[in-house]
């Protein structure tokens, strides 16, 4: 009972985090590994578990979508769906042992991206102008990363978008939610038939994540974004350190 309650609570927290600030996979994937799943299966199961939560958040944000910049939502969504599928295939063809070695470094890179990517994007906008074609290419590459691993992918997307727009990050947030959901849609469909999903754990985490995703999207308007972001950063640093310790100590 404690095992499955842990999974449900982890899913709820991750769904709420993704809706409010991103970084939910910093919780789900490490918890699944520490509960005994192989790293590759944990990553696959995490993606499947969080996908419906992203849809729930998109529904909650349905009245908040606003256009920004020269690239509309539809092409961002379509290219993200394609890139997410390619990233998922890349993951499925990665040997499990190799993925286990690279996971701590992926977490470290995702943590640094979560901390610095947004501010770097805002700073670069002072000196660099990026056109729609470049944004779409970057979006495609980020979607591949999202299908393969996904940590902090939403933050990376908004950092890229900030180079072409002065829109507030809160305006970009709903678009981030639906685009990340699109990237994970193709990945999830491939993962479902991959044989790598641990279904009992995934379904329990999925149920918690759906509730957390909807609640997080509804409550994000009331939360202090700075406090939410700080909490995600602290959690991601702890999880990254734990994976390095697990691997080499």
C-alpha cells in the first residue's frame, strides 16, 4: 500500500509541477528508479504516466491561450509531434546499460537548463534576433530531446521562444503545456507498444498526475512563480546529486 501511495503522490506532485513551472520528470523518473525500475523503463513509464496530465493541464488552460511572436501554435505543435516521435525511437534503440550511464548527465544538463535557460534567452534577445524558420528548427530539436528524455524541455522551449518575442512567460506557459503534450503524444504511443512500460506503477502514477496536472493548472494563477521555480530547482539538484551518488559511490 505504501508503495502505491508513494507512486500516486509522486504523480500528483509531478503533474502539478508541470502545470505550474515544469520539471515534473525530475520527480517521477528518479522515484521509479529508486523503487526498483531499470532507468530506461523508468523514463518510458514516466513519460506515459505524465502524458494524460499534460492533456488535463491543457484543458485547464483552454481559456488562456494567447498568440505571441511570428510562429503560431499550429506549426509549433505539428513539428513537436514529429520530433517527439523521433526522440522516442532514439530512446528505444539506446541500450539500457548505456542509458543508465548517461542518465545522471542528462539530469545535470536538464537541471542547469531549468536554472539558466530562461534568463539566457531573455539576455540573448537584447543582441540576437531569431526568425520563424530558426525557431521551428530549434523546436524540432527540442522535441526530439523531449521524446528521448524530456527534463526541463518546457523551460528550454520558452527560452527559445523568448528570443523572438517579448511576451511574458505566463503568456507562453499555456502554449508550452500543449506543445509538450504534443511531443509526448507520439512518444507515448510508441512507448505503449515497446514492452518497456511497467503498467501497474505507471497507471497509479498516471492517476495521480492527472489530478495534479489539472489542480496545478488551476492553482498556478495563485502561486508565486518565484517560489514554485525555487522549489523545482532545489528538488532537481537533490535528484541529480542522488543519481550521481547512486552511480559512483
